[in-house]
């Protein structure tokens, strides 16, 4: 009886343990397991544009200082007292071509002219006298030779033939002719001197400085005025060698712009020439352009000499180029492209031309999405999200607002 109770107890213990094990196993298998979450992808939003080819005219920006075509320094060519001065001889006034700027007392020079003419007349008279004497000597020689031949006393001497007298008469004729030629040259010089007593403007001159007044005594080389040619101005515009190679049609006008008193002034200029020598300090090739008057600006038909002025030179026109905003081209000439899987691709391109706003590139296909927003640490293959139209506008406004105000 005792053994039977013991077996029953052992059976119950084993049953309880088995049931507990089964219950524990069931609870383990039916426990609530936390769901695994995929790690969130860090996606950068970017602004993009669609690449497309379009026509584009390349303009080269430059600037330079307005200069006169000619600088004038009028000086006296004679010595004397200034007798008169034109009323336009004042700083800022324009003296027209052919105007008598000033006159120098010409009394002494007219006296010299009269003396030269008198010397010419005297020389002409001396020529006539010498020629008459030569004729007479030759006649006497012929008479002597006839007498000598009639007497038949052999070969006549030089004295009988009057050869010394004839040579002397011929020398007098040549000397008189030389005196007359010298008198003619003296007359020409005296006439030039008389003309030089009137200082005449060789072209339209805008006066910068004046140095004479009536009554001043001047000598040869004394400055009378300094100035520059009026009505014709030029500007020297430095361009890079690469930009110069893009200028295909030199006949197209150059646009000149400046601001003055809150107004924008415009002129056109014609390409004249290049200086042909590279400036070693800037590695640029200066070109010279002649400025045309703008009749629509009465106060500034031409810009003032010395004004620093901006220029826009129309260079090459291309009908179909890949034109991108300048911000789309990164350092080392690379662009960021969003592919069909929304991944960023960093691609090197060849930059043909750039200016502060645009770049012409090769290596981008039409229809590709080009990133135009800045990326701090771009990685090739990283996921990106294209900003919506409203987000792109907001980012664009934020970027504009961040620009320094000029």
C-alpha cells in the first residue's frame, strides 16, 4: 500500500513537470516579438532643372577708361610777342579745326621776307649783268681770232682767245644764279615764318590747359595749350586671350554703360584694333574701340575723358548649346545629376565658356536633371529627393535673400 502511494506521487510530480514544460514552451512560442524596423534613409532634398539645348549669344564683359584718340600739345614755332588770342582759348572750350589760336608779332618776319625778295631781285639783276658780260667776252674772242687768223702768226694764245675772261664771266653767271636760288629759299622760309606767326588748330581740340595771354613773349617750343581731340574718343578694353578668340565678327557694335547721378548712360563703340601685345601683369590683350556719340543724351553725347566705363562685347552666337546656371557647375568642373533611381551622380564635364551667370558645358545630355542647390558633402550614389515646385521656389527665395545687398 505504501509503495502504491509512492508511485502515484512520483507520477503526479512527473506529470506536473511535463505540463509545466509544455506550458513554458507554448508561452515562449506565443510571446509578442517586437517588429524589426528598417533604418530610415537620410534623404537630402535638392532643387533641379532639366538640361536642354538652346541658342545663346556669348557676351564678353570688360571695362576701361575713356581716352582721347589724340593728345594735343600746341607750341610756338617762332620767337616773338603774342599779339592776339582766340576767345575760345579757355579750359573746356572746343577750338575748331582751322581756327587761329593765337598770333605772334610778324613785323620782323615780314621784314625778313621783304629782304629775301630784294635779294632775289638783286640776284636776278646780277645774272643779267653776268650774262651780258659773257656775251661781250665771247664776241671779243671771236674778233681776236679772226684778226689772228688774218695775220697768220700761228696758234693764238689763251689771252688772244680771251679764255680766262670767258671762264670768269661764266663763273659770275653761275654765282649769280646760285644767289638767286638762295634768295628763293630765303623767301620760302620767310613766307613760312610769316605763316607760323598765326598758330592754327590742326583739328578740333578740346582745351585742357592754356599757357599764354596777349602780350606774353614766347620762344620756339613754348607751350601754348594742352588738350585732346574733340568729338573722337576711344576706350581701351582688356580681354583674356580665350575671350578674344570668341570674337568672330569685329563689325558688331560694343555696348558701353555707366551710371551717373542715378541714371544709366549708354553709348556704342566700334572695334578698331587690338594692341597685339599681352599685358604681362594681367595676361590680357587690350582692344581699342572708338566711341560713337549718343544724340539721345544731350548732356553726355560722349562720355567725359577719364571716365571708367563698363563694356559688353558681343562675341560668338551659337544656335544650340548646353547652357546651365553657373551655380550648377561645381569645383573641378563637375555637375550633380539625379538619375532615374533618385540617386546622385557626380559627373565631370568640359566647360566651354563661363560668365557670372551661365556656363556652356559638354558632357550633359538633354533631359537630364541637374542639381542647382548646394550640397555640403555630396557622395556619388547617395539618395536624394527632388524638391517640389513650391519648395524649389522657397529655396530660391532664401538663396536670393542671402545675397549681399549692393
